[in-house]
C-alpha cells in the first residue's frame, strides 16, 4: 500500500498501538481536528491506494481510519464516512472488502447509537446505601416486560429512575413520557390512544397516540393518580391484553409497550375512596419501587450537593466551593422539594456568593430561610439554641450586606433597613469580628465608628 496521509484527531494518538501499526506499514501520521478534514483525508487515503491498484488496501485503510475516528465523532458523521468509503470502493474487484466494510459499518453505528443513548441519559447521583439497593432492584426488574409503579415525593427522581429502567431493559423503541395531570380528561384520551379523522369536531386528520409512538419501547405515565376512571379502564386493557383503541377506530390494535407509572399520592387510599381502580393498581403494582425522600438519604445529599455545586459553578464560570459545615447545613434541612429544592438552593447560593470564595454554613442558612417555611426551619434547627441561631442568622445578613456594599457601612445599613448608628453598634459589639476581618477599607469604617 502507498504512503497515505492518514490523520488522527487528538494529541497523543501518534503513540497509540493503532498509530504504531499504521506507521509500520508505511502510513504517515498527522493530527486533525474537524470532521470535514477527516472526510477529505479518508478520500485522499483511499484514492492513493486505489491509484496504486491496491483496492484491497484501500478497503482496509477505510476500515482502519473510520474505526479510529469512531470514538471521536458523532454517529451521523461516522455514517457519512462509511457512505463515502462505500461509494469510492464500489468498483472493487474483491467483494469481500465491501462486505467487510458494510458489516463493520453496521456494528460501529449500532455501538455508536447505544453510546449516544447512554451518554444522553441522566444518571442518579447517589452515595446512600438505600439508593444503592433501590437501583439494584430496578436493574434486576428492568429486563422484564412487567409494569412498574414508582412512588415517592415530588422531586425524588421518579422519571429519572423510569428512564434508567428503560435504558437497562434494552428495548429498541423510544421512552415516551406524559404527565397525566397536565391535560384535560378528553384531551388525555386522544393524546394517549390517538383518534381518527372525523371522530369529533376538531379531528381534521388522524392522530397517532403516544401509546403507539412508544411501541417497542416504554410509556411513562407520571402522576397516574390523575387519570380518570374511564381512561384507567383503557389503560388496564392495554396492560392485560396489549390492546389500544383510538377514538373513532373500528377496533383495538395490538401494541408492544411497557408501562411504567409514578405517583406522589397514596393509591391505596384513592382505591378506598373509589377514585382509582383496584384492578389497575394490582396490575401496576407487579413491581413497586418506593424512592425515599432526600432528607432520609443523608449521604445522597452530600453527593448531590457536590455534583450540583460543580455543575452550576462551571455553567456560570464561577470559582466557589462549599465548606464542610455548609454541606452539613444542607443535610439538616428538611428539603420538602427534595432534589429540585436542593439544586435551587445551591444555584442561588453560588450565584449570590462573591467569586473565588468559600461558601459557609451561614450563607446556606440565609438563603434556605428565604425559600423555606417556618415549620420546615423548626425541623431543620431542632435541638439548636434559639439565641445562637438568631445571632448567626443576623451575622449572615450583616455579612451579606457588607459584601454587597463592598465594605461601605452606610450602604450596608441602607440595604438592611437599619440606621447607620444601629449597624455601627452591632459592628462594635456582637459582630465586631465581621469588621475586623475587613481589609484597608475597614480601617476607615473603624475610625467612623469611634467618632
């Protein structure tokens, strides 16, 4: 095979086993950064080999180059490279070359799509043993086609767990989610099962329901308790017989779809109140996964806090970090909104903090107090001294005001809504450490206070 200008994509590739093998066979290596250049390089390598009469070498070069690019390019780009190689080698005298090229293309594209699906699916961030056991159970039941009921408070990650079960299941179809509380009863039936043209006034064309859209995959029904009794009966038919009937259609159609439902309400109580069908509950309850509230998964709070802090700081290009006592303060909060509330708290704390600083317990508690009810704060501060907590809270507010006013006592007093004299009194007395920690500007403040 002639020397071909084969390019690889990232620094260090010239030392890889593949690079060494190519070099041994007379292939010159260079670096490359973009897909367009990859495609042109592939064309040039194949053309050189083809002109030398080495059709087989051209085919092998195609496979080698594209396999090397596979981990670095998107699936669609890899598909285009294969198509280019296939076209250039269409007149090859050796049919085995094209057969191998196409077989390799199929394997590579399937692996690439699977990799893309895996990377696109969010993952549980966890460290608590309860969550470890929950995920183990979810993984064990993922390969079955039986319905799954996921229960837990708002914000605990029910949809995320459903997505993970779908990914683990290996089902080729889509994961389709719908919130049953977001639509009216009539519209929900049409959205779920579809309708035929003319079946009602606004049905100007056929509509495929999401049950059929999820064929071969998973249908996730969030807030299943909000489904009315009529639609509950149709859902039961789908689970038991695999049949779904669109509005206005002549009869039901068979659909292969797995059902995962979730609820933050007690379905047994709804059954007792005649608001939920007991037979549907029995079928959904084939596998039941209960996600504990975040306040009962203390180790998860620490792991999630670290994850969210890093993610949000990078997103907003901030250099901040939480001190251990700040993380401990988060663990003591009731977090009624669970993961959503924790992320919101961390985002507000990061964005209001001075860049390059450490975020301590006081800053966390100040913002938590603004978005948490009094009852929740009572739970969070259970066992603490009231006087100490009030003093700490007051110090946090004073510190935030001083930071926001860049050390100006006058502006800080205005922000706090107190007189300059009262703030000076605080800084001379119980909060004098805040003023002493300041740099040169604080010397001027102390002289003002002495006057």
